[in-house]
């Protein structure tokens, strides 16, 4: 027989215990508000082309190989890999616990599906060119007669074993695999939803986070992916990528505690911010070039004399020191210093000349091209709006004025600016930049190959000798000889000036002391999965 008094006491205790638990606060969500330079143009990993998009993709997707929080190459979905003696065949073993955000296993076939999609011309992938070392992929991407997707050198031996065959040994191939275009896709969701697979309600990803919502102009919100194989070590529950093109506004929001990091610092405020914030201000080297692109489809910018004249007269030291307050470095080469697998730096031939001497030569070049006092060269200069880019325009316009050039500005937000260039909008001269995706000179020089048209070759420039050198370099197995060939290609680029370097980038971050694990590095690789927030 049940002791009713004891039962009542136990019941009363349970009520008190349940009531006490209910009154406790819920476990607080760890939220990271992360300042970005711009909105993503797309959330399709194969169509992205801006650094803002790369930051988001590092959180949403995991490729075979990844960059960790220090910018080092480490295993991703591939737990191990081997290569053949001739360096042409790679075999990757996928980790058994790699899963998609819906719980499906990540399979070798998901990479085959993704690479074939990237190679399909109708996809419009922006970075497919970097996968050209893979056997048969270039032919499919260019629509070569008889080329078939199944001929591409990637095959699933079984669900956990992936084999990739290259045309030639490629010294930077493993690092190529860190790029989103080389990552996997979830075949079922892409097939079912088509281009709408990028919408939050449809998107299936395999990274440390999954997409919760995307509101252009406000934020892209990602939440922790419980299916991620290393979810137990992911300390942040939600990361909000907040677009802040105005670096001064970003600094104010950082100081107000509204964001915990920025990807830019207003150059004219670096000294004052250092006085106020101390070690929270971080300026470190980055592998990237800030350059001008000339529209070779439009006279007179298809005339190398005009391009050289406009390049020669630029006072890069003044722009770096006075306009950017020393937060950028003057650039006289397209491939930045510190790039691996290269020889002596190739620089613009006029670097040693004084600006005054260069002005005289520039005037002669413009005269030869038909411009002078009675017929001034008129230039529309496009740039994405920021205080630094605005100030750089003012400086460049003033320097061009010294040789009789009249310059008019056209500024837009970053997303519009780069979409305009990518989509072959009509322009004269435009500001652009490139941050290395892998540490090799090819990653800069391939931008001007004819095959890069129309995606990344903003200049729409074509040079048969340049293309031939790039093909020779791709086939050369000797690293030293390859470096010499690439040096010849860069020499042509600098002489012809479809792109002209102006500055070398640095990382310029504001980093809250509450944020742990944000480590500036030359690759600007800072995946949220390696970070945590104190307090």
C-alpha cells in the first residue's frame, strides 16, 4: 500500500524543483556581430568573387582542404591524401563523420557534382579558371566540341574516396582546394531548387554554420550547424555579417560595442584610434594589390600609350603615405612581395625616375596618342565609395591634371561597383583590387588571361604572347623555370598596363578584446569556427 503522506511530499518536492528550474534563465546564445566591407552579391559558392563573400563561405562550407584561423592549409573534409610519383593524380580520403546541415553524409560524389557544375558554362561560375589544372575541365568550361563533364579528371572511387587527375604537376594545387569553387554542393537541394538553393529555407551547407537569413543592406545571419563534424568545438552560436562600406561608421559602431571586429579602418583615423583603442587596432601585411583597370574595349583606353601615361604620372608614395596614412604600401608590381614560387620582383620600369621626369614622358605619350592642350584627355573614374577611395580619387585626379587630363568621378557602393565591372559595364578607368586566394604568382597573373574574360578580366585585354607564356608556365614542372616564364608574363602586363598597380594591401582590423581567436594573417582567413567570445 502506498504511503500517501510520502507520495504527497515527493509530489510537492517535484513541483518545487520544476518551478525552480523553470525560473532559471535559458542558456545565453553567443552572438558575434561581424563588420563586413559590403553585402555579398551572391550566396552561391561557385559564383562569388569578392572578399566579403569569401568570409561568409568559409563559415558555410568546408572543402577538401581549408585555411585555419592562422591562414595555414589544414585538412577539411579530406582527412588525408596522397599523390602519385609524377604529381598528377591525387587521392583524397574523406572523413567518415562529414555531414551536411540536413544530416546527410558528405560523399565524394558531392565534389564530382559540384566541379561539373562549376565547369558548365551556363553556371557562370567566376572562379572556374583556377580549376583548369584538372584534366578535361577547361575544355568543358570553354564548350570545346566533344568535351563532356564525365571526362573531367575527378571521380568518386567510393563514397569516401575521391580521385583527381591533373594535366600537369601543379605546385599550388592543394591550396586551390581551399577555394569555395572547389568545395562540395548538396546535389539533391541544388537539383530540386535550382538557383533558389541559396535561399535560407533551401540552403544545405556542410560548414560550421548554416544560413538562417539574409537581408541585403542589413546582415547575413548564420547559426551553428549541429551536424558539423567538429560542432563540439564551435563556441559561437550565431554570427551576423553586417555590411559597413563606410569604414568611419564601422569604427563608430565598433567603439559603441555594436560589432566586435571590422575588416577596415579609416586611414585618416588610424593614429587617433590607436591612441584611444591601443592594441585593438591591428595593421598587418596582406597578400594583395590595389590597382586601376583600363577598359580596352573603349578608345582611347585601348591605346597602350594612354594607359602608360596615366600609370607613369601616379605618385604612389604620396598616395600610400599621405592619403592612406601609411596603412598601405606603394605598389610598382602586380604580383606583390612575399609571393611564393617566384623569382626577383618584376617592377614598373619608371620606378627609379622622379615624378617630374615621368610627367614629361607621360605628356609625350599623350601627344603621340592625339591629346594635348587643344584636346585634353577626359576620363571617367569609377570607384566603390569609401573615405579612402574618395581621397585616392582626389589625389589621382590632381596628379593626372598635371599632364592635362580632366577627370570625373563616378562612385557606387561596393556590390554595385564590382558587379558593374564583372558584367562588362561601360567605363573608362576603375579602381579594383585582388587579394590572393593561394600563394603563387599565377593567382595574380591569371586575371589577365584571355580565358578570364568576361568574369575577372575587367580590362577586357587580350595578348597572344601573354596567353602563350601563361600556358607554358602551366606546363613547366621546374619551379625555377616556371618562375622565369611568369616573370616574362608580368613584364608584358606592366608594359602594356591593362591593369596598373598602385598600392599593396594590408589587413586593417579593429578587434575587440572580447573576441578571441581572430588572428590577422596574410591570407585574411578568419573563420568564425576558430573564435570565441569572453564574458
